[in-house]
């Protein structure tokens, strides 16, 4: 059988290309590695939120100063990561969890909360968060010889996220979604500046972590990621004042209005509470998680 010169040339080219690829990407005696590697993993940890409700003593401090870890709830995630030379990666992650807060947590320090305990508001919400972030490892800006790279690597993450939430409150043993009840007059003509809020929004995730390379295929991370939100209604509470409860009956069905009237003002009987929320700062939530990742690479036989 006569061989075509073109076929021979193509075969030689393919053999040469494969040989060059193997030599260039050979990492050590255990496995092959390209500049770009992929990783799949999962996470487990806690989720917590910073809103107008609950917190610690005082009138309510900014950011983590008012954080109460007693309201932390479990969270889980799955992710896919593309990492370039161990320096920088792009990560797509889906996180699931729950958040809650309640003023009754302040009972033991009620005298120092300036009416926050007596306000007696509470909420819970499920969270579904999807984020696309860049993960940067500063230690790997330096070139390392074979087997000299550190096993530990601190890193930072930042990007953009999209999340869903749905604040609920309990009344007579039943949970009610708060957004349709418009508890602060959102969308009422009497309050033109109070617009209904959306239950799906953009957020800005920013975090830090540390990665430990267990072996060529497995690594573990400890990471805390904070989500900066564009809303103050994560807990359905924002405005300072309570609206006239009679207005609920002008905009909602009679059954909805009756529930909205009770859930909008839940202050303890016998106490006059003037302030409902604080519109100066947006709400936020964060996760603290342990991540386990599996790197996809070819082992040398």
C-alpha cells in the first residue's frame, strides 16, 4: 500500500507536537500539569446576616460591630474553578443557606438597646447565591523551583453575585412572606419614595481565605466571604417610622391587610416604640466555610 507524503508529514507533525506538549507540561514524577488547571469542589459552613434586627447592645453599630454569632445558620456550596499557574483563578459558585434575626435575642440586655428589644421584630429567609469571582494568590507571583512551592497559600476573592431572598415572619404559628404585605407602605401613594423591593438582586462578594494543598489532586480552603448588598430590605425593615395601619386596607385584600397590620408593628404591649428601622446603611450577609476541592489533572503512570 502506497503511503501519501502528506499523511506522513501530518503524522510526524502530530508526534512532534505531542512530544513537545509532554515535555513542556511535565511537572514532576507524579503527574502532568498545564498552566491552566480545573477544580471542582464543595463547601460547608455558616451563614449570617447584618440587618436592622437583633444584634448586640446599644443603638446598633455599623458592620460587624453589631454581629451576633448566635444567629448563624448552616450553609453549603458547590463550585468550579479555572486556575492559571496557581496565581489567579476564575470561580463560579452556588451557595445555599438561611439567615434570621430577632429582637428578642436582646432580652438579657434590653435596658441598653434603646427600644430595639421592645420593637420585637423578627424575620427569616432562605438564600440562594450565585457568584462569579476572581481568586488571587499573592505568594505565587514568585517563581518556585520544583517541590519548593508553599503548601499554604493565603488569597483574596472579589467579583459579582446574584442572589434571591424572601423575608418571612411568624404570626400565630404560621409563616408569612413579608414583601407582598408592604409593611412599610412600599408602593403606596402616601409614600412615593418607598418603592417595592425585588427578591432577586445583584451583590458584590469580597473575601479572604487560605488554601492548603493536601496532595497533587486534593486541597482544602478556609474562606470568609462578605456580600455587599444594594438593599436595606433583606429583613423587610428599613424606614424609621411606622405607617398608618389603616392604609393597608386601601391597598391589600382584607385578609392580607389584617396580617400586615399585625406584622408591621409587633412591639411589646405596654411599650411605645417610635423607630422601626434605620435607612442609612444597607443590609449584608456573609459565609464562613471550609472548602474541599479536587484538581483535575493527568497522573503519570
